[in-house]
């Protein structure tokens, strides 16, 4: 009876996997985390301007960025190609700075550097992750090329209560919500099969014990 049910369970798991596959599989979403190695709070001569003292060396920071892996990009034909950055979330010292700057671009230079950039001069600063891939290609970096890499981190906010920060981060992977749901569904189905198997085994032992 158990052998007859297992293919049905496998088929059900396949249906869950298919139904929860992201519709746009080209979107790459990766987290990063690290600590500040340098922190300078903005200080102004005018006592009426709020003085910053929040940032400190050793503070933890983390975040998430997203880009479209299928984006053809904008190649200048020589040394740089840029792609649209769709998301850049940032938490420093437990405070959320995600809304401070607008996600800007993923840039690749012919020297092998990849820059993930949020903000810009017109926004009064920005945040940046820089990774050295060691080689250049006129294409968006894949998740596999970035996962596990060490990145330099900079944050420049020239407004009151801002600061100039630097740090080192590691880029990692995190399951998408659909992947989490698939894993949870698979665990539930596997658990049900194991409970059923134990139940049948118990009945057999009672019958012939």
C-alpha cells in the first residue's frame, strides 16, 4: 500500500514545484552582509544643523540587491557596460536606510570590476558594492559569479545625520519565497509519508508479534 502511495506523493510534490516556479526567473536577488571598517559622521559648524554620531567602526550592515539577468545593458563599446538595478535594501547598525537612495545600476568594467550602485551625486550620496571578478564580459554577472565573493562597501551621505562609511561584505545566496514554499511543502509530504510508513509498520508488528 505504501509503494502505491509514494508515486502519488512524488507527483504532488512535482505539481507544487511547478506551480511555485517564479514567473520571471531572470530576476537575480542576492543578500550581502559585513562590518564597517571606517566610519566618519557628518559634523557641521552651524550648531543649528543636526550633528551625526550614529555610525561607528565595527557596526554590522546587511542588505539585498536585485537585477534582471536578461537585461541587455548599455555598452559604451570600450570599457564599461551598465544594467538597471531594480532593488537595493540596506540596514546599518539595525537601522533601515533602504529608502535613502534610489537603486541605480550594475556596472561592469573591462578591468573585471563589478559595481552595484544605489544613489548618485544628484541624490546627495550613494551606496556601492564593488566586486573583482578578474575578467570582463559584456553581460550581466550571473548569481554564480557573485555568490561567496568578497565585496568592498562604501556609503556616502552628505546630508545632516549622514556620514562616509567603508566596509567589507560577503555576497551570499538566499532562497526566494517560492523556493521556501516548495521546500516546506516537500518536508510536509515527506513527513506524511514517514508517519504513514510507521503506522503500517506498527500494525504489522501487532498482528504478527
